[in-house]
């Protein structure tokens, strides 16, 4: 976190890009967005709001795990591995640190919620932040697993653009499940990030009517599936970290 706040360009990049995407795309589509399950008074700017928060979490997890490759090059990672600590401590320390940063940055976006007519109580804010932290944990675990295997920042960016960005696009962040083609709906159903997106949107609209009611499952199921996926990714990351090759 100290390293993060010493690099303001990372803050600008992780927050500025989703904000621009949200405002331009939301304003561009405007009231032309509609689906069979969307209330008549909801526009795309409001629908895309949870997806923009998910983009913040996504970008932060990618940018923060780049440091893993830098630490390997500088020899710092080798020193950490030689220290008397378990690989689980190393993996959890990195993943939880990245997830915390992502959650804090995503929280900044919540200040825009009142301008969209989304009212959040203090208890609901705790639920939303918990879901954001859970989704951040999944994204940071996935990016950690790739960063541990790669020794090139350019290669890491290429893989993340090929894996994480399509996962975000097909998570329900840009368009609802009900309006997609059949083969796209199949991909969205098997996409683990779809359930994280569902949990985030339903926690934001816990006591209100969401912009689209065609969610893939209920909030408890979405949280449970996301937790299971996150636990599997942490387990895989620990297995990768236990390999001798660095």
C-alpha cells in the first residue's frame, strides 16, 4: 500500500479509465438501453455503474500484480522466498494486499451512487464493500496465478487482456443476460465473474429495483459461487508458489 500511494499515476489510471468509460458509454447509450426486464425509467448510465466498479477492481488487480514480476527481476522475491515463512503466507499477503487496494479504489466510485438515485444505508455499504472485497480477492488471485508464471510485463498484459477483459465483458457488466444471443448466454452462465457481477449489482440494489432484473441467480448463491471460485484460485496459487522454479 505504501508503494501504491507513492505512485499517483496508478491511482489515476485505475480510477480514471473506468470513470471515462462509464460516463461516455453511459451517456452514449443513454435511454436507448432497454430490455424486457428493465424498468422504463432506467437508463444505461445506471445499468453500467456496477460494471464500472468491477472494472476498477479488475484494473487494480492487474496493475498491482505487475509488481510481482518486477520483484522477481530485482531479486526481492528470491529474498522473500528464502525467509522463514510459508508459501501460503506469501500468497495470502500479496493477494489480500491487492484485494484491499482494489476494494478501497472501488469504494471511491460509490460516491457517485446518490447521483444515480441509488441510496445506500450504512449497513448496506458494509455489504457492498464486503462483496467488492470478495470479487477483488478472486481477481487478484487469478492475476497472481498468471503473474507467478510469467517473467515479462508485456506478456502479462497480453495474457490479462486475453483472459480477464473478456471475462469482464461477458459478466453482465455491459449487457444483461436476457438480451444476449444463445451462445453468449451459455458463456456468461459458465463465466465465474458473472456471479461476482450479480452479487455486486444485487448488493447495490438490495432495497431498490435494479436496472435489470434478469439476474442469473440470487445474492446468496452468487456470493457462494464467487467464494468457491476464489478459494479454488487461492489453492492453485499456493500450488504454483510451491514450485521450486522462480
